[in-house]
């Protein structure tokens, strides 16, 4: 029975060795290979006949011999060991092996070394490629002019690119370990918080323009692009923010917008600005005493001036009208040009008496002589006034003022009329 079990054990051991996919070596105390399995051929390309009796160290790269010798000596002392080393394939290629070695005992003494080598070349290549890829991306990030932040799922910044110093004046370390909403000047954009949290919940990218403050106090506009990042299994891993400075573009946009709200001839706000301002003003609350009023004005006999003195003189008169009439207004009041010689004064917070005084002052100032191209010219204006009533739209308010202007002209010009006085 014992003999049978012994034979069974030997066969089982041979089976384990021969059919193991890993490379298995049995090495004598002198370092000579005394047994190998087919996994060695699969791993290193040598067949059994080529490798039997060869020094164990000859299979490994020259620069690894000190490491091999060190671990082999430890095993001969009765210890086991595990390490990664480089071996030489028969065709000259480098093979990375994860080696595990244990001592073989016979009658209480070490009588050889049993070693298993797992081929990890592909894993090593993948890790090397991943490391090189990460290094390339880190190099790109570190040298990018854009602001780059990596944020974990808790909203904490784990990486901030060096460009933070150049763009915002703050060291990137100022942001690392803090919430993505953190600002050195303690200002938080609540709209940005909402946009970012939506990306976190929906796992969808976003683009958002935000204003930050430079360390020296200057405003800096950034176009932020937020991107959710996933691992190879599709699990939400972290988030990346890339911010591109767009301060100059923003200034240019604002300049274009301002130009779009200005009358090219006189420089006064135009009809588009008037509509925007009145829509805003009509949505604001006013006190019981103060009201919203508009004054519709034009120059009496303006067509006759154009016809006799020419359009250049007419244009100069319009420009001087804006300066003289605009000088009569308070800071919160605005003079806009509708077109031709038609102008609208917007009085967001006024009273009946203040509006009458203003209209009389404007009419008085406009009767003073004009100097047009070295010639003295006198003219008058007419004004129609309308006070906003509850529910009025911009169009209705302007129609009331226009109706009042029509009445002022019908009653002899160079005067003003208030719509509410004759409205039934």
C-alpha cells in the first residue's frame, strides 16, 4: 500500500510539473539545472535537451546576475524568495519573469532549489506603456497654458497644473487638497457649483464661462470644460477640468455688445438699448412716490434744416443735441436715439414735478443758439411725456409718449405734454 501511494505521489508530482503552464526549474546546490518542464520551452524557447545541465544563471540577463546569486544563496540557507527579473529568450528577446524559489530538503538538508517562473512580459509592457503614457500626459499638463485640474469623486482637487501660477498668480499647491469650488479670494460662483454638481450626478461633460480674480486683483475670464473620466470597466473614476483663459475674447465681446447698443452717428444709446433698459426697468419695483417715465422728443423743423443747410449740418445738430440735452439728466437717467431726429429720455425713478422741471429745463436749453459749421442756428423741440401704468409694456409706454409728442406739436411746438393728463 505504501509503495503504491509512493508511486502515486511521484506520478502526481510529475503531472504537476509537466502540465504546469509556468516554467518550472529544479536546480542543484551547485546551480545546475537538473529538471525542467515544457513550460520552459513555452517561456524561453529552449527544449529540455538544450537546457539540462546548464547553469541556472546562464538563462538570465548579465545585469541581473548579482540579484540571481543573492536570492539563490538565500534559498540554499533554507529561505524562500520571490522577485522579478529579466531572462533571455532563445531568439534574443527579453522575457520578464516573476520567480518564486523554495528549498528542496532531503534528510533535513537542502538538496536543491525548486523554482517557478511566471511570464509577466505582457503585463510589464502594459505597465511600462501606461507609465509612459501617464508621463507624457503629465508632461503635457505641466507645460500646458491651460489650467488643468483632476478632481476625485468627493470634489477634491488632486492635481493642479503649473499654469495656475501664470494665469491666476497662485501656486498650484494652493488648490490641491481643496474643494473644486475653492477660490483664494473666497468668492464662490453658485451657478458654477450647480453646473459642476449636475456633471457629477449625470456624468455628462459641460462648458462654462467663469470669472476668476488674479492674485493681483485683476479679473480673469476662463472657459471651463468639465469632463467625467471612467476606468476600463466603465466606472465613474474622477473628473477633469480644463480652463482656457478668454479674457481678451470676453473684452472684445463686451466691446462689440457695447457698440451694438450705440448709435453710430451721435454715440447715444440706440433703440436696441432702449428696449432692453425699459424691459428691465418695468420689471423693477418703484416706491409710492417715484414712477417710471419716458419723454419722447424731436427737433422742430428738422427737415427744413436738413434741406437748407445740408445733411452734414443736420448730423452735427443731432450730435450737439445729445450733448446738450444729456447734460440735463441725472446719473440714472438715459437719453437714447430712436432714429432720425427722434429721441427718448428714460427716467427710471422720477416724480410728476421732477419730470415737468426736467422737460422745461431741456426745452430752455435747446432754445439756446447752436454753432453749426461756424454758423449760428436757432431751433426748438417738442416733448411728449408718459408715466408707466401697471401692466404697461414697452411698446404701450412708448406709444403713449409718442401720442403726447403729437399733441405737443399740434399745439404749437416748443412745448411738452403729458399723456396721463388727457388720457381717458
